């Protein structure tokens, strides 16, 4: 089966750095995504990792370790607009290339 | 200019009614999806179509029936609505193929069953 775990909520201060962790268990791993979802809006794509290592994109970076079933999303120079839910999602080739979403981590950025 | 659009944005209806939600994408993508996001914010896959063919059908009551008239459209029809169907329904699309699995989501349809 599949299982994705991430913290329910995190709070950080404007200008700081925050790391949101995600652990997963899946039988047919084929890539990991991070999506951002502001309240009342649709999820939007942030990053994609399929190989081990760090992918950097501006203020956001995402790391993957396939052997550990672990990923993190790193947000630097936090801004108030970064307050949102961050969804870790794993693509699984079993059962037709499904993308399984975690419950999301609600990030609160305070001044 | 909208990439993935859904109608309606809000839907309030009585138990037992039948309703449809429409989705269209103008990205030229081959694959489309329907997700349900409940009050706990879990985003769960319901269906996926690739070039009008059903490829994923999760454990969803058969009151839910997707229809894809062409690869740019994936509609969702729900019969005999129940209170538990209240949720936000998101349509999404992706190009498919290795490295092209990023999904683009529509704005969501907020369904409330009374």
C-alpha cells in the first residue's frame, strides 16, 4: 500500500527558513512532488524530484532520498504570502501511475 | 487564457438530486483527473482518463460516473447525492510521459449537499 506522512502544522517567522519533512512508503515509487495550496484555492506545482538530491528553484528547494523514503521542502526568506498548505505527493506506478497526496502541512508565517 | 476550468464553482443542492460538474483544459494534455478534497483537506484521486480512456478508477461509489467526450474535457456526473458527497472537487490535467507528470489543477467546485 501507500502511506505519506507530513506534519500537520508548522509556524515560522517572516524572513526565516523552514523545512517541511515528508516520509513515504510506496511499492512503486516513480517521483515525488510538492504542491502549494492557499486556503480556498487549487494546488499549484512547486517541485518534482525523481532522483536523489536537492533541486533548487528560487527561494524553494526540495530534497529526496529514495533509500530512506524521505523528502523535504525548504523555504528560504519566508514571506507572509508563503502561509499555505504544502502537499507532498508521490507518484506510484502500481495501479496505473497514481499520484498519492499527503494530508498537507499548514504553514503559518508570522511577522 | 484559463488553463484548466471547472463549472460550476459552487453547487448547493438537496440530497437525492443528480448533478454534473464540467471540466475543460486548453493545455493540450493527454491525461485528466478528478480529485475529491474533504473537510480534512485530504486530496484523493477518484478517476483518471488518458486520451478519453479510463485508466484509474478508485473505490468510488458507482453513483459517480465520469465522461470524457474528448481529451480536453472530463465531466463528472453524480447521481442520488448524499450528505457525505459534500467536498471540494478538483479537476486536473497533465501531459503524461516521463518527466511530464506535473498536474495542473482547476479552481475547484465546492459542493454542498443539504
